[in-house]
């Protein structure tokens, strides 16, 4: 089956020195290590991430569960999604998104990943992006597991599952998604996505994490093929 390459889009932000971080506590530092213009053989760079949970990245169970799966515990096939759901829930402040918002949409029960587009990424260049961000309620994972049994991941265009204005609820939400009761499977989370180019009809989606030992989360590049 031929792939229409014009329909492939990136759903990740580019890492830069001004990449925002949760709580405005971390940063990405990018500097030159060697330079052709300086008479050296090649261009190379030094990249420093003061936290691995910055930029477009994925949270896995080990982030909130000492015995939970790490990024490198997942097989390659886990990062490919062929049934994608997308919902538009406009947010301009620290709203907690719950099942009440999701149940309004006619989503397929077979979706493997749910993308939540709020439009909040339009504030990504200012402090509002991290200090007044929406979040996901701790009751949402139970609803998602009940209605979408194949769901393995959620992704969204704001900085964290945790709203900075609702941090206690955010900790509960992280645990409810990533380290639920033993009889329930984790739902991974891709934070700080770029969804402004996403279509409501996505044929497939690939998440490509940076593979580092003992990872509780990792930067990801997300590529989608739109119908």
C-alpha cells in the first residue's frame, strides 16, 4: 500500500533554548562543541536537558511507580498506533478536563491513542503556558479504561497532566494514568504536543522515544499520517 507522504505531519515541538518547562524550573541548554567556521573539522553540539520531562515527551509507569515499566521495557510495536481519536476541547485557563468533556464525542471504542486538542499551545511562548495550564482530572482514566479498552496512550497540547493550579489533583491524576490498581493497565501520556496541524482523520501515528536506560520518561518525536 502506497503512502501519501504529503499527508505526514509532525506533532512534536522542536527543542530549543526557550523550551518551556513545568513550573518554569528546568531548561534545555544548546551550545556549540566544535565549529567549521572556527576552523574545526565538523560541527557538533552539546545538549543539556536539566530534566527529561521537558518539551514533547512521554510519561511511562516508572515515573510514578518504582516497579512500573520503563521506556526501554516496551517493544517497538507499542509505539505504533493505527486507531487514533482526536477531540477538540478549547481551554484558555487552568481547567481540569474530565470524562464530562470526553463523553460528548462519538469516539470509536477501538481507539489506541486519544489526542486532546485545547489550543493552549498558542500560549507556549509566555508564562501563562506553564502557570495557568489545563490538566486532566484523576477520574478520567477510569472512564477511558471502561469505554476504550484498547487505549494505551493519551496526548495533549499543554505542558503536563498536572495543572500548575491543581498540583495535588495532578499527582493523583499521574498515578491514576500511569500506576493504577493491579487489575488495570497503565495509560501512557505524551505531554506538550503540537496538535495545531492535526487532522480529525489520522490513519496512523508513530511515537519515537529517545531510548535511555532506566527511563521514567523520554523526549519523543510524533509523526502522523492523515487521511
